[in-house]
C-alpha cells in the first residue's frame, strides 16, 4: 500500500469582481465582493481589488488571516460610508495593503482601521479622511503588533481625543517612508504613542502639517505619553500644537539620532516640549531647527523643558526662535546635560538666545554655543534659582541688546576650561554679566568681547571668583572687567580699569598682552584662543591646582617654556608641542620582509631637543611570526619635525586574516602626546588554498560494511578557519543498497591541511558490476575548489553463478506431439545480464523423426534465476526402443557452466509385433438353392 498525504493549501490570487458590498460567503459563483474575498481567503492569499469605489454598507471588514490586498492601476477606493471603519485586523497575522485608498471611515476608535495584533505593512496606500470620536482618526493600534508605513500616506484624518493620524496604544509604529500629514486631534495631531511598551520609529519620510489643538497638551506632530519615539531619519516639520509643535512628551522618551525636527510651531516648545518629571529628550545627532515658540512668557523655540530631562550628546539646535525666553532651549524645572553638539543661531525676544535656565540644573561640556541673540543673555541666561556647570565649551559671537552678550548669570555657576570670545552686549557684560549668585572661573579665557561697560566681565552684585583665568583684549569703557572680582591667584587681566581685584593676588599678571592667536577650532571641536609661543600666560598658572586637561583635552600641566619646569598655563589653552604618530597599512610579501614606516611628527618645531620612547606590541599579529618587534627612543634635534619608526613585516605564503600590531609612544620630553599610539595593519596578499578530494576503490564484502575513506586536501596551510560542505550522490551505486549516504561540513582549523570523509560500503553476495558513487564538495569558505568530486568505486568480489540444465523423460504419444520443458537454473541471482546458448543434439533419437531440433540463446535479466527451453516430441505408431537426445548449453556470458547437458528420454508406447506368423484363409460360404 502507498500512503497519501492531505493536500496542502497554497496561496492563491483572488480577484474582486464587484464593487457592491455583498456577504454571500462565496467567491466561486462568479460574483466576488471585497468582503467575501477577505472572508473566504486562506493564509497568504493575494486579493486583487480593481480600480473603483467600494462603499461598505454592511459594516467593517474583519481581516483575521495573513493576506495581501492589492489595488488597481487607478484608485481603489475603500469607503467606510461614514458609518463604520473600513478594516479591523485581528490576530497574529501578516497583512500588506498595497495601492489602496482607505477613506470616509468612522468609529469610536480607529476611523479608518483598527489593528489588534499582527504585522501590517502599508505600501503606496493612503489612509485619508477618516474620523474617530475618541482615538486614532486614521489607525488605532490596540494591542502589541507592528504597523509599518513603507510608502503612501496617512493624512487628513481627525480624532476628538488623541492621534489624529495614528493612535498607538502599545505596539510598534515604524515609518520607512511616505507622509503623515494634515491630521488633527486634541493631543497628538499626527501620532499618539501611549503606554510604556509603545514605540514610534521614524527612519525616513515626513510627519508634517499636523495639529494638536488641546490647550494643556498638544503635540502637533507627535505626542508620547509613556512610550518611546526614535527619530533616526526623515523629518517632523511644520506641525502646530499648543505645547510641543513637533513632539510633546508627557512622561515618555524621545531619542533624536538623526533626521530633522524643523519649522514646527507652538506656544511653548516649538520643536519639543517636555511636560512631566519622567519626560526625556536625548539628542545624539540630527537637527532641531527653525522652530518657533509664540507665547509671550516662557518659550523654548527649539526645546521647552517644563520638567523632565534633556540630554544633548551631539547634533545641532539652530535657527529656532522664541517670543519670550530660550530661543534654542528653555529648561524651567528640569535638568539639562550636554556633552557635545552645537546650539547656534537661535533667537529669543527676552532672555537666553541659545539657552535659558530657570530653577534647573545644567551641566554643559564640549558645546559650541554661538551666534545666538536675546535682550539678555545672548548665549545663555541663568536665573537665580538655577545652577550651571560649564566646561570645555566655547561661548562665541552671541549678542544681547541689553546685558550679558555671552552669559547672563543670576544663579551659581562654575566655568572651567571655557572660552568666551567675540560676544557683544549693547549695555553691560559683553562676555559675562553676573548678579546674585556665585560665579567661579577656572582656567577660562575671556577675550574680544564688547560692551559699553565691562567688555569681558561685568559683576553687578555676585561673588565672582577668578582662578588661572585670562581676561584680555575685550572692548568697553572698562574693557576686561567691571566691578569687584575675587582673585584666587594666577590670573592674567590685561586691563583692570574699572575692576577691583581682591583676595589672593599671588601669581596674577596685569597690564600685559597675553599674545593670543585668533579664535579657531585648532585641533578640537570647540573654538579656542591658542597661546602664542611667547605668551606670558605659558607656565604661569597655579603650580599646585589646575584641571587635568585643557578645553580640548590636552594634558595639563606641560612644560610650555621647555625650561624643565612643568606648570599649567593661564586660560583655557595649555601650550605645548603636540606629538603624533600615524597609523600604517602595509601589504605583506611572500618572503623576506617589507618595512612599515610610522611617522612621528611635531606640530611645530621645538627650539630644544625632543625625545620619546617607543615600543611595539602584539594585537592579532605576533612578533617574530608576522613582524619584528621594535623598541627604542626617537630624538628630535631643534628644528626637526618628523622621525620614522621602521618595523619589518615578515612575508609568508600563508593565507590569513589581516593582522594588526601597535606602536606606542611613551615618556616624551619637551612635547606632549596628542596621539601616542598607532595601529599597524598587515594586509594579507596570499591566495586562499584550494581544496581537492581524491578517488577511492573499495572491494565489497559479503556482509556488514567496509569504510571508503576519502581525503580532502588543502593545497597549502591557511591561517584562517576553512570549511566546506560535502554530500554523497548516486552513480551506478545506490544509497541504502550499496553504500550509506552521508553529508556534513568539514572544518579545517588554522594549519590543518587534510580531513577525512568516511562512507560505509555495504557488503552482499550478489554478483554485480563494479559500481560508483560520488562525494561532492560545495560552498567553500576561505578556500576554493580545485577538484570538487571524489569517485568511489565499489569493486565486486562475488563469483559468477553456475548454469545447469535438468534431465527429462516423456512417454511418446500416438496423436498430437508432446513437449519436454527443460529448466536452465542459476546457482545464485546476479545483477548482471546473463546469456547462454543452447542446442539439441541427436543421440538415439533423431531430430525430425523423434523430436524437433531447436537452438537459441537464453537471456537472464538481473535477479532472474531460471529459464525454460521447450522441445517438441513427435508421435508415431512404430514400436521402437526408448530413445534419447541432448540439450546442450554453451558460450555462457557472466556465468559459468555447471551441468552442461540435459538428456531428454523418449519412452515408446507402441506394442511389439508377434514373433511367429499365422495365416487364416477365409472361404466364401456357398449354399444351395
């Protein structure tokens, strides 16, 4: 018996044939509605919906299977008739909507579509003109699942409460393209992201011109309640909301990794609004630009943090405006942490053109804060209840129409390793204006700022501490400082007119030109004033107390004067001769050695001898095998700029991964290590070894199995791990009958050159031809194939079978002829074709009189063990002796002869004639008349 399996349902293409909304449960009657097509579909079916208008009159269509719905070349309009939503998608299904318009739907939640699980992909489809009396005008996502907008749009949908375009309760919304535009809701005009597990990821496409209308919430483009928004690309632009024109976070998380938030508008937080303590904005890249806050109080053109936290690690906040405070950033009760990026070209109508902080904690490092403008605090405004820690930052080219061109500080502030340059105030404090709090400057440089009074620093009533700081080249009636300043020693103030220095005056330099170079990025990411080689600020700082690095991360202290006395410099810049070493890549040879030449350079020549120690160390390359270890000391004579470290690279023929080693500089004298470690990369030039497999012959046994051991050989050792797949294949030998099939993967560890594949050859007693099978190699990795097939030959060991014929006898008849049927038998079956000739031969019986002569060839197909030869026996009435004839075998092929002749005996059945003659004479009977 043969088993049969149940038929497997296969995906089919179903075409909708009527625009009417019918529900007869069949598409086999030549009349297929959209509703019936969806209801009768099986998993993975494709439903074609020709162009036309499909108005639903029987309510929403429930999709509970994985299907693809494809519209026509024109517009396939799926219309909810303003009485129901169009689709409800439920279950763990995969649904693709392609080339469709879903419109005029209406429901409490999800006017166009409601999603209860599964993965939904919108491709060139539009969700437009739908309405929800609660949430999700276009789409409502209720349970965990994924909606992906690949292309097309979600537009002109409305919701009374949240998510005009999409309301995401707890699923994942991914935008890869297309637009979410012109939607509106009280909260989250475009997108509403609700629970902690809910996410919206924008990788490409646009969220634009949406409107969040609620007075206390808003979120014109996106509102995130407790979930997460990831902006990796694309734009959130031209959206409007009361709070958070682009995005508002209640207690959710926003990650700006790329893309742009631009040209959005709100009363508070034109770009982003953070509402409550758990709200978080982390900007790692991308741009917040050209957004505006229109309220006459508070503000935050780019970002407004009512509460919550903002973290700026990179990216740009620029060209934002606020009618009130904080053109770029306004942090009111939250925290602001900055470790990189730019806040530039922003404008506030009142305070804090770049940054405004009120009752907040701000920690700012490595920031470019420039070209911002406000009435007060062009760069940054700090209120009396806020605190600021500003380090390794440049505050430059900011303007204030009143006070504090760079910084206006009413709270406590610590400024370390910072540069304030080219800021301008039309009244007081071109660089810094301070009042009320305590302001401490450590290793700060304040230069080229302008004001009417206090060009560099204007102290109204704060406690201002100055340590290791440089104030010079500022322009005002009181150029460098105005008011009372407490010195903690080791400062350079070029012009003290209008400034009273009190406290520790040790090490102070006054009335001297600091000899500053122009404001430049130099070798860092923030603007700085480098010291000229003859600056009096070099080595003039506090010998016992200075930061470990300068504004750009150069180590402190350095021996800037090269006099053997290592002391910090005054200001944000530490003067020294930078020393660097470059990375080198070299292609190895096949033998001998090549040189990897590392250049060690000084940024500028030293007037004295410079030395540095160096040494190599292993990474993946090994000294002695791949390169020759080096160590020593380089000496730069006065005026030298470059020295070379030559490392011999050892050539070989081994294919291997590219390898690396390090050259490390140490213990420089009269210079400092700006880049003290180089990576040497040895690029391998050797071809991958080739793999080959041998052929093998095995003599078959009579039972059990023998091993056919194939060897796979690499043409050369490799430094990489090589692997290759293998599998047997039938030739004339058949797996399961003649050998056992095998397959797998061979793995050559580095250095190995051979592997064995064992195939079991099965023994038998069957005489047969020699047979073959193959072992094929495929998919080599880190190698090539030179001989990809091994031939296995199974050599037969069984003797040829013997042919024998039997003897027969038959009683001769008087009537029709009789027959004799001789059997020719094999001693054993064979897998070969066996032939043998046969022919009758007279003995006492004579062909033609006693039997009919016959000859021919018998053919045994494989497996046959007997054949018959039929001889006709001729009848007669002649009494005779028993007679015989022979059937002889000859010329066997693929067999030998055992009994070569069969004897046929014909037994006579006729009576014998009498031995004495007797005669009878019959006379006629005569009677008388």
